[in-house]
């Protein structure tokens, strides 16, 4: 059995990359370890502006087709936008195309060696999910991570019925990784009894926008900190976007990190969302008292680190037997927006 990287290493076909940026840099670095290079870069025909990337002129897809007979397309960007997804799906139907899985945080690559090393945990984590749809999504995600084939991503998309939470009675919720307040806005709209939303956001530019939103709504409490397992200060990569994190990227600054337990002392919490760019496990460890005391609904991102897809479900299952677990995923490329949902039995 080969993973995508081994296949690309053995293939003689030219490799062309669709897109530029941080994702492309990560894929290029992995390819170099396998002795392969990207032969050309391209963007959608209407976005080519004569730019260069890694010393090569960025071409249009029309130019790629004229230049090469057979070739392999690697998609290097992420997007949930319908028009972008449809374009990639159409391209995949006509050409050999992959969307390589590279971690947003951490160093471990989900290749065949990683898969075999962690197979026992991967299999155990699959069995904790409470329904077959969650297991089906899980299976497709694992297959995608190994193969890079977007057909598996298309088979791993949830609808609203896959989320078992009843949000109608939420009064106090925690939004760890609040960005500029997009999830908080959704909470205000969907939870008629909501009284307080505690929003944690460490990035300065994101927090400025979050604070402006909080000033407009007294139910929103904006906290300029990241969620962590202790109260401390860490070096933080401030990128001013959803990928700002304490591990890499952007200008490094010192930011405050807080335990959710401390922020929620004396409060009964109905729900906690964790989307903290690779710090999900630390944030969970900093929430232990709150989880044990309140048994809130949990929504935990599982896509930032390669090991998250199995390590986080196993941690929660082994420490909190009071919960049932589900897996959901919004449609996007690559395998982002994967969430573990935990609700009381």
C-alpha cells in the first residue's frame, strides 16, 4: 500500500501546483524530502497577473494544458467556496488531481509510516463514535489523508441532521478561538435563551474586530487570550487570520494564555467550542473542572495536527464516559472543518 507521497516519488509525470502560499510551501518541502520538485505553478485563468512563485512564472491552466500532455495537479490551498469547489471537482474529473494533506500545526505528516505506527489508536478511535454516519466520515477522512483523493472528501460532508446538539436551551457558552466573532454571531441567532458568550481570541488584529462586535452586544465577553492548560504567556505567531497560532507563522509577540476553568469559575456552562489552531488538547486540559462540573456540549476541531483525528477522541472517551461522540465535517478542500461533537448520554 502506497501513500500519496510515495506515489508521487515514483511517478514520472510532471507535477503542477494549483495555487500559491503557505500551503504550497509545506507541500513543496515534503516533495523535496521525497526527491520531487514542482515543475510549474498555475492559477485560475482570470487570476494570472504575471506573478512568480518559487522562482517560476505562474501560468494559467490553459498554458499548463498547452505545455504538458499528461501531468499531475496538486491543489495547495484551502477553500469552502462553492465556485472554487466546483472548479476543483470539474478539474478532478478530467485530470489526475490530488489535494495533499499537510498539517496546519505540528511536524507529523499523515503518511503510510505514520498510519501504520498509529493504526491501533486509529481503529480504537473509530469505535467510540455513536453512529454509522460518524464512522463513515471518519473512514473517508483517513482514506483521504493517505491518498490525497478529493473523492473521499466529497463523501465526508455532514448536513445539519448529523449534529446531535440541541442549542435551544443554551444560556452560557465558551467560544475558544473566536476569530472576529463569526461563531458568536451564529450563537446569538440560533440560541434564543443565550445570556453570555465568553470569546477567547489571542490575535491582536482579530481581537480588535471581536471587541468592536462585543461593544455592540452586552452578551458577548471578549477576552484577549488563547485557551491553554495553564495561565501563562507564550510566543504567538500573529498572522491576523484564522491560522494565527502559538506555534508558527507571522510576527512573534507575547500573548496571554488562559485556562477556561478560571474564566468559568462559578458559571454553569452549556457548551464549549474549541478551534484553537493546534492547541485543542491543551485547551481541553485547561477545561477539566468545567467539563466535569457542567458536562457541557463540546465541539472540538480535529484537523490542525495529524494526530488530532484519533488522539482527541480517545482522550475524551477515556476521561469522560458520560458523553456520546459524533463526527461532523463541513464541505471544503482540504480536510479542514472536522469537528468532534460530544453530548451527554
